[in-house]
C-alpha cells in the first residue's frame, strides 16, 4: 500500500513497480518504500501535477 502522498492509479502502479524493483536489487523493504515514494513524488512535482500548481495566484489579470 502506497503512502498517503501517492495519489492516483498511475502513481500507485508506479510506486509498486519501483518498490518491487528496489527489493529485487537487494534493498530492504523499508528502504524500497522510501525510494519508491521519493521517486513518484519527484516525478509528480516535476510534471507540475501538484495541488499548488493547479491553484491560481488569485491576482488581477491584465
């Protein structure tokens, strides 16, 4: 089960795949979870899919 910060079906699948891959490379379960969560969050933020990116500034448009 992914941590609370990993939302959406695609991100959950990505999390599980990365976690499985890290375990296959000899990482502990705890480390594999941390690596998977960090990677998914990094990709989400770089793709500007975070909540902050969706919010408007609220300023007056010119």
